[in-house]
C-alpha cells in the first residue's frame, strides 16, 4: 500500500513530477494523480475517449487545450453545450475575452456593455459580431441540405472555421464528432430561429443525433470518459455509453457535490448502480475547479504517453 | 434596518411562522425569507412566472408540488430536462420510487437491477414499463403531425396522462408550456430515436421551440423567475427573458457555487451584468438543497397569497 | 421500505407536518427528517446530549434557541468557541445586531465602524461596550480564585448574566457545562490578556477542563451528539465521547464537504473507523446551512417529545 | 487588462510555467496565479509572514513542505491545531501513514484498528506509540518549569525532535513560534491531562500566549498571511494582525463557502469590513483543495523568489 510522503520543492520541478508526488500528499491531490493515471490507462487500452465539458470552460483558456487534445488523438467524441460552440467560433474570429473580477460591480459592467462569466468578461460587441458571422454560414449549410443532424451541422461549421486553436476546426479535421443535445440553448438558438423564420423547411434534427452518438461506439469498444463539470454534457455521454454496455474508464472532474442527487454531482460509484460505469472499471472523481485540476492531470498523462510513444510530442 | 432576533420554539408553530422568523435568524435563513417574499411580490405584480427545475427534483417528491403549483397559477412557463418528463410519466403510470441510502453498495444495487439517484432508487423494471408506455403515445402523435415543436409535443403527451399529480397533466390543462431544450438527453431520446428509425419523416423541431419560448412573454410583461438547481433549464429561461428585456424578479435556489464560472452557480448579481436581471429588480440567491429550501419558501408564499385572496386555497 | 411521495401544500401546515413529509421528498430533506428522528431517539434513550456550535450561530438568532434548549433539557454539555461566549454576553447586555447584506461594500462598512459576519452586522461600539463589561466580571472572579478551569469560569460568568435568553445564563442555572477549548481565540482572549498583565498569577487552566469534559460522561452513559458546523467544537465533543467509548447517536449538520479530509467535513461514517461513533449507532449527516436545517429538525423533535410528555411545552 | 489565452501543453513544462499560464485560463486558476504573485510580493516587501493550517494538512504530505518553508524563511509565525502537533511528532518518530480510500468500509477499518482521515489511514498502534513518546518529553519540560505558554512549550518539544522534515524541528531552530490556541483538543490534551493528574502544579498558560502572538508583530511591521483551510488557526492569526493594524497581504485558500457566515468561509472582502485586511492590501481567496492549490502557488512563488535571489535554492 502506498504511503503518505513529505512533499518538498525541488528547483525547476516539472508538472509531471508534481503530479507524481500528488499521489502521496493526500485528499484531492491523490485523486488527481489517480485521474491522471486513469487517462494514461484508457489511452493505452485504445479506448474510445469521450470528452465532455460545459461552455464556461470554452470561455476560459481551456478552449485551446481541448483543440490540441483532439489533434493529439486524446478525444474521439465530444459532448458540450451551445455556449461552447458560440465562443469557440467567436475566438476563431479573433475575439479576445478579458480577465476580470468575480466581485465586479455588475450594474456598472452592464452600463459599459460588458457581460461577466465569473472572472471573465465578454462584450456586447463581441456577441454582435458573432451574429454577423452566423448568417452566411447557415445560408451556406442550407444550400446543401434542409435537415441537419446537430453533429453533422457542427462538422460543416468546423470546416468553415480557420483557426487551428479552434475545437470545431480540429474536430472537423480529425473526424471527431461534437454532440450538443441542447443546441438551441444560447445565442446560437436565436440565430437558428431567425434563419428558420425565413426558411421554414430548415430543420435541426436532434433525434438523428441520438442515433449518431449511439453509433459513435459499440458494445465491443473499450470506452473511456473524461467529464469536466456536470450538466447535460456529462449525462449525454454517460447515457450513450450505458446503452453500449457501460464505461471501462471514467474520470469525473467537478465542483458539484453528490448530496443533492444531481447529475452534476453524481459520483462514479452511483454510476455503477446504473451500469453506466462497469463495476471493475477504473473510475475516479476529482473535486475541484477544472481550470486547475484538468491541465494538471492531462499534462502529466501526456508526458507519460509521449515518453512511451503513444502520443506524439506537442 | 431589521435586527437579528432570538429564535424560540412555540408549540404548534406553522411553516409560515417559521419562515417569517427566518428573516431574523441569519445567513441563508435570511435569504430564504427574502426569496419567499420575492415570490409573493412577483405574483402580486402579475408577473409571468418561469419555473425551472432539474430532473432529480422530479425524481423526488417535489414533483407533486410542481403539479399543484401549476394548478394554483403559480407557474406560467416551465423549463426542465428530459429526465423530468420521463419520471413524471412513470409516476403517472403508478411507479413508486424508493427512499434509499446515499452510501449504498452500488455494485450490489446494480446486481439487483436498482438504479440510484442520490438516496432514491428506481428499478430497471420501472424503466422497462416506461418503454412500453412511450410507443403508443408517439404513434398517436405521429398520426396527427410529422413535425413537432417540443413544447407542443409535451402538451399532447400531457393530455394523454391521467394523473392530477402529474406536471404534464396540469401543464396541459392550464396552458402552461413545458420547454425542454435537450429533449433527447434521456431514455426519452432513445424512444424518439427508435420511433424515427421506423418513421424517418418524424421530426422533433427544437428551433421552433426557441420561437415559442421567445413568444412566451413580451417586453411589456412583468417577468419573474424561480430557478431550482442549475444547468440548461436555468440558462434557457434566463436567455428567453433576457431577449425580452430582462427579469423583474428572480429567485435562484441552488447548491452550486459561483467561483467556477458555471451557469449553475451564477448569481443574480452576475446576471445583472448581462441585463438578464434588471438592475432594480428583486433578486435573491438561496444556497442549499432545494428539497428543503423550496417547500419552505413556497409554502410561506402560498399562505400569504391565499390569506390575501391572490391564490385560492389548497 | 419507504417510498417517495408527492409533496403538497395544505393550508396552515405546521413545521412538524412538513418535516414528517420531508422524509418522503428526497435528498437532504430525507436526511433532515432522519436527523430529527435521531434527536427524538437520543432524548427518549436518556442519552447525555452534547450540543456543539460555532460562534457565527450565536451571532445569529439561533442563540436564543440554544438557551431555550438548555432550559428544556435538550442539551447536557455544550462545546463552542470564544466568539460565541462574547456575543452571548453582548446580547445579554442588550446589543442588537443588524440584518445586513452578503454583498455589502466592505470598505464602506469599515469606514462606518461596521463589522460584517456574512449578512449580519456588528458595530465597533458594541465591541467597545463588551470591553467595559468584561473587566468587572474578571475582577470579581479573580477575587475568588486565581486559577480557573474554563468551564468553571464560564459558569461563574453565566451566574452574573441577567438574561433568560442567554446561553451562559441558562447553562449556569441548569448545571450544563460549557467547554471552550480555544477560549483565548477572540476579543475575550484580549481581555484575559489585559487582566493577566496586571495580575500575573491569574491563570486559565485548559488542561483541567480536559479532565472536566472527560468526566462529563462515563462509558456507561448513553451518549448523543448534535454537532452544528465544524471546527474545534465538533472535534472536542467527539474526542471526549471517543475516550468514553463512543457515541450511540450522532447528528452532524454542516456545509463542509468530506472530500478534503477536514474535521468540519468529516462524516459519521468516517467517525466509525475511529470508534467515535459506534458501528450500530443512529448516525446521520445533513448538508446545509444550519440556520435553516437545525430549527426544522429540532422543532419537529420538540413537538414529538412534548406530545409524548418527554419534554415540557415551550 | 489581461486577456484569456488558449492553454497548450509544451513537453517538459515546469510548474512555474503552468502557474504563469493559469493567470490567463479562467476562474480559480486565475485566482491561484494571483495568490502566487501575492506571496512573492509579501516576501519581497519583507513582510512578517503568518502561515496557518489545519491538522489534516499535517496528516498529508504537506507536512514536509511546511518544514521546508520554515527553513527557507517563508514563514515567520505559525498557527495550527493540536492534531498537527501530534502528527508532526508521530512522523518525526518514523510513523508512516497510508494512502487509503474515501469510500472505505469504515466498520471494517475499525475492526482492523485503522482510523481514516479522508483518504489517509492512521493505525491505533501509531497513536499508542505517540503516548509513549509524550510522557518523557513532558517530564523533561516539567523539570524546567511548572507553567508554560503554549508556544514556548512547543519550541522546547521542537528542540527534542530529531527530524529535519519536522515542522516543530525547523520552527524551533529558526525562531518561528508555533501558536496553538486549542492545544488540548487532541490526544495531546489527553497526555497533558494525565500529566497534570500526577503534577497538579503543571499549568499550560494560554493567556500568556495571547500576549506572545500579539508581540509577534508590531503596527509598523508589514504583515502577510497565508491561511490554509479555516477554523481557529485562520481566525487566530487574523485576530492578532487586526490588533496590530491589519494585514498588508492576505492569501486565503479554502474549500469553505462564504454563504453561511463562518470564519472558515469568510472572504478577504469581509475581512476588510473589520480592518483585518487593509483596504488597499493585496488580498486573494482561492477556492479549492489545499493539497493541490498550495503546492502550485508556493512552488511558483519559490521559483520566482529564488531566481531573484530572495530565497535560497532548495
């Protein structure tokens, strides 16, 4: 059995060394080290990897990391929400979000046309420019087809995007489908509505995408999940994997607690009662802010995998 | 300015008296008393009331309370997730969920065919019976139309349900639309998929429902929100109200924290930066488990409103 | 096995009825109902009841409730922190604390001489008047003895206090010892220090009080704990009971989570590994703000106990 | 104003580089980067640095890091709880704690004599050996003096300890006082009690230590606080600094939330209303598990400070 070991600073310590030592510190640092190890295992087992995240993570600088992970072959299927799609496109179009303050004076921000997401600011102008970008893209899509499964539509948008740091860009070029079961829940929904007003035969087919996510893996595939945050993104990936026999590897990273029975806070243990996570799977829950825990766990995993030649270098 | 007052037990104390005294205890009890008062105000101002909740609350016994609130005129628009729809139908069909244990042995539950949601148990048989119930309903709907906006489809289902304690039943009978932007994210999605496999022209039109929720209130309406839990349900109602000029009254009840920039934890203050909540609105956030905080705040509000003749008695 | 039941509002519903129904709603409402039942059981088993709370609960209106519970025989031993002692005395001297705002402008408050504890305000003047009250009390005590065990000193102070809503007042009159292992951690510490500067032979003997809390129950006593919040108060009571063979009944009410290995978040399950809580005990943890959960659980318990003649009416 | 930047993995990335990029990711990663910068600033301003932590952090591998920080001159005053003292001595005597499991079967652990602290295990034998170690140390102290201020007693114990990874060892050798206002709240309290039974004139003087912590800095000193976790340790350091004019720099790292009015969750903003933190101070609160957040923030600070020659290399 592993022992707790005194942690010490060594000059020039790498992230990989730190996370290795986390396994001997205690509490969530131990769980984080386990999560990193589970990511290594799922990749080495050639698992089909489902990566899910909420839109605020795309508001944050994790957006570029998600794109890099797709390029490195660390994600085979994505599930997210409408806000993530919008903000990925905004950033691909050159928008810069600002580092702000959790305790800003919100009415003052409003008067300046600044919208706050925690300690990140987005301006009204940035949203207005998204509006201008969406219409030509939707028109082009409509020229091809009238009825679109969501993931197919997002793939086409990804092919129109011209930014290698974009999630949509990399996903489209690496055959990684992006599922977004609540595609209308954002300004994207508003743009789709405006477009449908003029083109009533334009249809976004969410049911067809249920078929697509079901077919994204089979009972025979080894399946792994990296779920960041909670909500629909987490649930949808788990549901698809449940219907295909359950997950072999699962990493949940969240701040939500299990005590209120929510999906966001549901643990990998609860998932076993459903068969969502197989009873002999490697499964770990890390409690903490994903902006901190995910880069740590994933950077360590990438260092290990690249040293073993499983992923190429950055 | 109000003062903190020593709380004392009086024999036979009513819920309404307790919540009134909460306003003088401290911390979240004060916020809960404010939330209750805000609900009273929004109703007396004839606000259009948006009530949002996550599916685990329908797993719980709050389900019957939501149905009662619709019947009492305390909710004009609902927003929720697929699981809530499924479980409301299951309960309408007579299924009883069991009170269980947060720390159950989950693998043992799995082997018995029991699925755990926090401390509530649902069996595999109960889900199987839902499957049998869905097909005839979908067939009937398909006989009427091929293309359905989600809220219209849910209204039709509600008319087929025969249980006054059902949310769908009461909503259908009181012209209260139920919006469910991620309708496929549940076993409902699976049933819709199976149906579409046989009937490829069957379409669930989520974009049309964006129009419907936009039209569910106008700029001129006074608008109030009671948001229970976070996720898409919360965001979707706020988004619709933002596009119609923002909320005049807002009550958020959640366990999520604001420190990670998630929608679930976003405060009414953050909402003001967006114009989601008007800067002079009555807005309050109560931190705590909704299974406790919501009955308290709402029962007190109902007692006040019924004593003033604004709502009829239970 | 109990089932989940639809909750409904009935006009005039009492707190006791609500908490009874909580047992069938779900999530923390179920745990709260169990906590209430556990309090009933410990009292009916004539357990020695340890009640622990942090100082912010005495800042709040729960202070008068704690005093009432002592008078009703619902607490046999108290453990708390220095701030709780100070603020109980301040309130006994007529100080009124104000209901304020969590999101107040703190620098502006500072300039007005207002100190914020969450959403409660205390003024500098109120602290200054405490200073004036402490010196004569300490002088009187010093006239009797030079060396004081903390709980004995607090009993003497309680006898000088003249307010039936005071914890110190009721505890002194009902032979309920108050333990305060960190007696110097507050302005009380400062007053003791000033006094000792003039009277170097004045000693507060914390080791003697360890003996006193050990002797506050025996191995043979049935022992129950109601722990509100975390910290030293919780730990100290548990430690004393562990040394006397462990608890037969335990109710923990807290907002802290178990995931960081802290005492504040430690569960009754973890306590079993230590023998702090006996393995066949009735033990329950309720997650939520104590200003809401404790009055609910305790009022229900009091109603049941008074209806059975175990406690006298309020 | 800083902008959000896409994060990317670079092979061999150091902890210092990661934390620098955290400043551009979002949410708590930004606050963590600020905390690290604030630690750099307080050290470069020659602030008197107060470091506070709860006992579970000494259960964890952070214990050796605290000792190293004292040796490096990064902490001038410590405040902690009794458990931290005990476990530092146990580890100095060679005890190894085990890495365990949050969801262990606690009754089974109890039967094996294993005590669980989150996911760390300590055995009954390890506690028994502490008992044997304490008596000779207390006897030796008693030979010198009958009445001991806590910090003076802990310094003497530190001089008897022979392990450079020990907090007590390094503190004693670097003139860093350790304050422990609740010294009896642990098995240490039990040993002190046993000793006092035989030697009634043995006194632990907590009031004298209030004087000592007051004199640990002056109004003129620049003062900085690094508070890990909450509870008495946090409060006591803040109180001492308040009485000396308030803090110039403050870093709070905790998992507690501010919404219940507890000291553990109290923010640096609330502290400003009291004058605990000066209104123009550098103050930052990082929400997350300290076993992860503290090594990150501090390692980055040490790298910066050592590159500038302010601290010596590890």
